[in-house]
């Protein structure tokens, strides 16, 4: 479970409501050379998926001028627990 957060948008860095649903988050197990699991992002920036316990790399999928501020990142998923991830992207709007 997590959220994609937009930064540096709008005049004076005021954050207008931005529909984040065109963006995707991707995740794969650390050490895996397989493909990424692509996760849809809701309009409010939230996303979620179920994963087996382990270490995972989480990244945002490039979209337009978006630049990931804190991605990729590695997370640990524990059994029977929720892991929260917050991804910050610059939308390239200044």
C-alpha cells in the first residue's frame, strides 16, 4: 500500500489537485531478473498490491516529464503486515 506524491507544481509550489491515474508503480523481488509487476495508481495517488514476504524494489514508471525523487527504493515485506511506501515525483512543472 502506498501513495505517489507530486511536488513542485503550480505557482509558488501550491499543490493543485492532480489526477495521478495515468501513472504506474512497478515492483519486483530483489535479485530477480524477471519482469516488473505493474501496479495501477488511483487518481488520488494511492496504490496497493499483495506481495509474499521478502525484499522488493519499488519504482515509479516514467510518465511525461516526471522525475522520481526517492525512487527506486528497496522495501521489506513482513508476513501478515502492511508495508507503506511513499513515492515522490517532480512533475517537471515550475
